[in-house]
């Protein structure tokens, strides 16, 4: 069976997605302060790995802990909501079909607890 990763166009689509997504995020005053001290090059690499794993693509040998990466940053539900809105917007903009975009969105939303620190399970 085709994975969601393959269905939306694999690595090429994920790369496009990550670049376009952070253009939205870094243009949003609500988001900017969170990323002031972040190496975007590293973050894009980590996000590429994460999306690949989350959508059923190849699993790069990179340790990712969503809980560790986000804890203590003061991320609230409203930030998470905006973040995922930008994700949806970007998916549609780069040409992912709406039905698939919703599936990606839902898949990513299952990691919300780790980002908000409501779970101590490593991601
Ligand atoms: C479900 C939603 C989210 C997912 C799936 C996600 C995913 C990730 C991933 C995979 C990383 C890299 C982790 C690592 O380096 O080990 C990361 C880092 C980061 N995330 Fe998120 N994230 C989400 C929501 C958010 C939100 C809402 C914010 C703030 C508004 C945020 C801010 C950051 C920052 C600042 C870093 C970089 C940390 C550093 O500098 O090392 N994330 N995120």
C-alpha cells in the first residue's frame, strides 16, 4: 500500500513543504520570537526527517525528541494552532490535494501533546 509520504510526492514534496512552511512561520509576529535563537538550517533538516518518519517515509537515523525540543519554550495552544494553520496553508499552496493535506495535518496533530509538554514520551 502506498504511504502518505509517497502519495504526496515523497522527498521532493517534503523539501518544498519545509522551505515554504518556514517562510510563513518566520513572517508571522506570533511565531518569530520562538525562532530567534534557532539555527534554521538545522531545524529544516530535523523537520525533513520528522515529516518523513511521521508520514511513513524512510526513517533517517536522526534522534528526535519533540518533548525535549519544545519544553520550556512557553508554547501554548494558540501558538500550536497558528503553527498548524500555516502548515495547512502551505500544503495547499504547494499543490497537495485537499484530502491528502487534511491527512497530513491530522497525522502531525497527533504529536501536539509532546510539543505542549503534556506528555513525557520521546518523539
Ligand atoms: C505538532 C506541531 C509541531 C511539530 C510536529 C514540531 C516539530 C519539530 C521538530 C521535528 C523539531 C526539531 C527537533 C530536534 O531538533 O530534535 C522542532 C524544533 C523546534 N520547534 Fe517545533 N514542532 C511543532 C510545533 C512547534 C510550535 C507551535 C513552536 C513554537 C511556536 C515550535 C517551535 C520550535 C522551535 C523553536 C524549535 C527549535 C529548537 C532548537 O532551536 O533546537 N514548534 N519542532
